[in-house]
C-alpha cells in the first residue's frame, strides 16, 4: 500500500513541473476548458494555458530551476512537461508563447541539469541551450533576443539557424521576410526587459506574502458570492472570509499573499472603485 502511494505521488510530481511564484494581477489559468484566476503556489501541468491582462506580470519556476517571466496581455501554453525519460532525470518542456513578451532564464544550478526545452514564439521554434532569452510576439515587435548562451531555431520560413553571440536579435516582422540576426545594445535590452519584470510597488502577490487587501464587505452570502465570481472572472485571486460586523454575520472579500505593507497598499490603491471596491484597506 505504501509503495503504491509513493508511486502515485511520484507520478503527480512528474506531471507538475512548473510552479507559480509571483502574480501581478489580473491573470488567468485555463485548464480543462475552465478558466480561473492564476494563483501563487499553483502547480502547472500539460495543456495548461496562462493568460495575463493589462499591466500584469507572472513569474514561474520550472523543476530544473529555470525561471519564466510573462508580460502583460500574454498567452502561454504548456506541453511536453516531464522530469524524466527512460528512467533518467531529464526536464522537458514546450512553451508556446502565442502572444506577448516572455523571458526565460536558467539558474546556475539549472545549467548542471539535463533538459530539453523548446519555445515557440512569433512563428519560430527555439531550442534552448542558452541561459537567457527574451522574446515577444506583439503588434509592435516580433523577435527573439539571445541574452547569454546559445539557441538553435527554426524560423517562420522553415530555415534553421543558431545564435551564439550575446545581445543579438532575430526579428520576424509580420507580412515581411525576417531580417536575420542583428546586434542589440544593453540599453535597448533593458527597456525590453521591463516588459516582463515584476517591479516593486505594483502589488504583486508572492508565496510568502503575509499582507492582504480587504476589498469590500457583503451583508450576506449571496452578495459575497456574486462579488467573488465577478472578481475571479476578472482575473483576481480573491477569497471570501466570514466576519462579524456589529454583532451580525457578514463576509469580506480579500486578496492575500502580498509581501509588504507597501505592496498591499499599492494594490489597494489600484483597485479603488473597481467592482464595488469603494475603499479597499490593507491588513496583516
């Protein structure tokens, strides 16, 4: 019985190879045709789709220690996730960036681990051998930037190419022929990187966050559930908490896992007037 249980646990761990580390809402997870808010601590699996809204950011961590960052209005689909092949440790993943900006970074420890990671973006399929890649499929730009390491890729024209020089870019404009590999300066890369970075002061939730934003109070369960559905449909990971107000039962709607008072306050201020949140407050 114990052996069977361990096998089941091991199988589950192999399925879930990417975890959600931080979310600057709104963001959604689509799984089995059901959409829900993307929440810190979630374990992601094959066929999951992540979607971010306006001004949103997401930080993911893969089983090999690599990090994946998403910018606003992005869409990422996950497949081919596994941690072993032929009983040997091997992290595999296919990251399909249908739109928006992303950044993939391999940690120092991750460089020592066997992995096969491919990223599809802007009609190109990239095999990751490097430790730093930034890319975007958007209306303003469609490109892949090698920050450090090496990548092999197949372009929209089905031609294969490789990149091994840091700070080089492969541009793929819509409706035109790809412009090939060109250099880019660190200043420009810094500007692009801001599109995927979670900047302090924007109210991102994290795994160890102890602060919360209390959005509103509802006098009864029906009103609380209606507000709950509205916020969650909008991509906010809210909770309903029963409370007592003036000796009467009531319900509060709140967002947890904010790391500091400043981050909680920033989120509260950004949500004033949204979906009935007239005057959100913060607490620990």
